[in-house]
C-alpha cells in the first residue's frame, strides 16, 4: 500500500519539472487530493454505499475542483496536472500512466443506462480543455490536443486536434520519460483542414507567379514581333 502511494507520488515528480519534493505533491497538488478522495469514494461505491460514496466524491470536488464519479475505473499513476474543471464520468475507464490537464471532460452523450463515457488506454495524454464524449476507446499512447472535441474512436499513437478532432500526426506510444509530451504538444499540430487550406494557398501563390511569368513572356514576344515587322517594312 505504502509502496503504491510512493509510486503514485513519483509519477507526478516524473511528469512535472516544477516539483521539488514529494511533499509538494502531498500538500499542494489538487490532482493527488482528488484521486485520494476518489479511492475512498470508489471503495464505498463498490460496496453499494452509493449515497456515501457520492458524498465523499463531492467533498473531493469541493477541495480540489476536480469531479471524479466514484463509479469510474482508474488505473495506476494517473497524473492530473493543475486539474481545475476536470470531469470524469461514471462509466469512464482510464488505463495506467494517463495524463489529464485542466478543463478536460470525459463525458457521455446519452441518457441511457450502461456504458456512456470513454475508455482511455495506457499512456494517453489529454491537453487542457479537451472534451472526449461518448462510449468509445482512445488507443494507447494517443495524444489529444488542447480544446479538441473527440466524438469517435481514436487509434493508438496518434495526435488529434480540432473540432471535431481529426488526426494531425501519427507516432508510436511514448515509452520513456523524455518522450512525454506536455499538453499533448508534439511537432506540427496544425488542424488537418487548416493544413490543407494552407497548402492550397501556397499552390495558388505559385500559380499566380507562373501566370505572371507567362504574361511577361507573351508581352516580350509581342514586342519582339512588332519590332521585326517594323524593320521589314
């Protein structure tokens, strides 16, 4: 139990360069506080003490600004950085070594009973303000850019950006601490539609340049032709 607690704390140290000691996590990190309350509320929930479980969950929300339903299933070493406004729904499932930033919602789009919230596999990183909505899976090592709205299945190892989110980059799951991408930022994360429009604009500029060259060439040929006719006369 104590070893697992130290492992959870060290996962914060590994992913936040602002940390100086483990005591910083224990005393001043709302993500850690929210997870501590979640574990207590989940223990009560699984023993069908639903009202008490929800009450403990509510206390965690009051103290940390992070709302985690006691029915959610969360793996090891979840890192919630900053955390204010994070919402994790009842049927959400989160794997190991997942990272969530402030304002993230793992929400449902249906009022029906049963699975309504997303499943995040191991190593997923979700940037601030992102919304993942629906009962689908976000594959291992995927990265969700800030403010993206994800409403369908996400393959492993890709980076998603935009509204609705589209694949902006493909890469393998992060395996080492140095591969960690804070806020899911890695390389060129331009929205695919914006990238296509930018490429189209570049092509149009190139065509305009070529048309101008041809017009100059035509004018030059006309001038040469007129000069030749004048000499002949």
